[in-house]
C-alpha cells in the first residue's frame, strides 16, 4: 500500500505542483535513483493520480476531509479498487477473530484459490507478505511478527468514501452495503448504517432506510466534485 510514501505525495501537491511532478522531485526521499524510479512506478500503478478519473478525484477530496487517523483506511479502500489481490484477501481479515493471528499461509492459500498454479511459491509468499503489510498499515493487523488481527476506528467520512467507490462502480441501494469497499472495513450492517446517517448529516451523501428499502446517493457531492454522467 506504501502509505508513508503516498502521504508525502498527497500532502506535497499545490496548485502549481502536480502529483506526477512531486514524484519526480523525489519527495519520498529515496536515496538512489533506482529506488526512486521503483517507488514512483509502484505508486503510479496503484494510485494513478489522474484527476480526470472520478475515483481519484473523490480520493483527493476525501484525503482532505477525513481525520488523520482515517487516512490509512481511506488509502486501503482506494487501493482495493485497483489491486485485485488485495481485494480478494479481505475474507481472510474479516473471518479472523480479533486477537487471533492472521497467517501468511492463509493469505497464500487465498491467492492460490483464486489463481491456482499461477505463481511460484516464492512469488506467492512475497505477495502474501505485501498484502499483510497493506492491512497492517491500515490498522487491521498489528505486530511486527505475530500479525494479530485488530480493528481500526473508522469514521463517517471514510464510510462515505467507501460507499462512493461502490456507487461509482455501479452499485446501488443495499448492494452498496455488500460491496467489496463496505466489506473491507469489517463492520456490521448496523455500524455501517449508523455511520452513513452521520455522513448524511454532513451532506457527504444522501441516505434513507425505510421499509427495508435502502437509498444511497451522492447528488450534492458529485456536483461539488464536478463528476457527472454516473
């Protein structure tokens, strides 16, 4: 997920300096040109930094809206929409009880179940370790060695972003609550709905739930972000 490096890029950009400019200025402080190029390549591949695309435009907006503590989860949610291996790993996190160990072997098994015989054992281990690192950076795993399952605090603005990602990808109503972005936060339905109500009070979305019918929309926010045609 490279949260530390991404944070430097997101916080450095000004009206006169673009995201790509900041990458070439080596604001991630890599000591060699090789490491700088590698970091730049990974960040561009995972986050794109293309403001013509609604998803990144929304990510930029919420980066400056959420609490500092929420930015790692926000980043994870955006990355999930662009990294299928990370997206496929969420059931491992969701089904591990708090306080139990999230094993690299379980993540390897998940990779193998989706992509049988596609990766060598060494590559699969490396991918599983990177996936675990991403969940750890977002606060769902703690510990340098033991990888203990934990749960970060998640604010209403992060919920709004998760719902918006689902909305931009064509989900509506209850399907937003069961989307990969909502599931990845590992919260119960009641928690999701409570936080959605809080987000609606702050005009980050429009939310109604009555008679088992869920309505979620982003009319005001999409207009503010100049996103149309959804």
